[in-house]
């Protein structure tokens, strides 16, 4: 069962899954492009870096970063910690290190070994390496998203929806001191 099916009936969880999948797709595409470069070890380094940035972003989308959990009341914290232990989620609610991500990537070792070998075959091998790189990152990310959904469902945790997107200009400058580029129309007041 995929994460979206698991979140069925929980609108905030469904939105968190969709947001997380969009982030995952962008990172996996970046990883796929770097997989085509025939420099030994570079793709593994890039994959680990991408995942070490992506996992906390996914945790944040579900309200499961260590900071978000620490701001909760003790009862909710305890429920979440029990759910994390029950699900067996390794990277949910914890600080994510590159070593932790490398261990997770090594779980997909067969794909990565194949990716290393085929990349040296001109064009077709590079395309295969990119496909395998995308699939490996996508698999790890989907696993993590499913774990986040399972933890949320197990603990009865509903992630907070992000606030409305605001303009940085509006936050920083008072109304009369705003300056807009010539190509941008000044907002009607």
C-alpha cells in the first residue's frame, strides 16, 4: 500500500504526502542527472547529500522533526515516540546524519552496484545509471514517507498545514518604503 492510500481520509496527511513526493521527485531527478557522470563515488556522495537534506524536509512536512516534537506537550511526545518505536522508523523524529543516510542507501546496495557498473557503457549505460539512481532515491524516499504516515496514524498525530506564502518584501519593508522593479506592477492599495 502506498503512502497516499494509507493517508486516505486524512486531508492534512494527504497534503503532506503530496508535498513530500514533489520534493522527492525533484531530488531524485537531481540524483539521476549526477548518476550519469562517470566519476567513481560522486553519485553516492550526491545521493547521500540529497537524502540528508530531503529526510528532514519530509519530517517537517509531517510535523515530525526533533524541534517540532520538542514543542509538543509531553503526552503527545510520548505517543509519537511510542509510534516511532512501534513502526521501527529509523529517520523519523531524529537528527539525520550523512552516516545514517549512507546506511539507508546501502540497503539498496544491489541497485547502486549495478549503477556503478553500467555507467561506463556509453550512452545506454549512463541512461541506465540515471534510471537506477532515480529509482533508488525514489524508493528510499517513498519508504520514509510511508513511515511518516504510519507514525502519524499510529500516534493520532495531525501535521499542521503550512501558513500562507507571504512575500519577503512585505515582511521586511513597511508599506510606504517598498520599492518594486519596473517590470513588476505596483500592487493596488
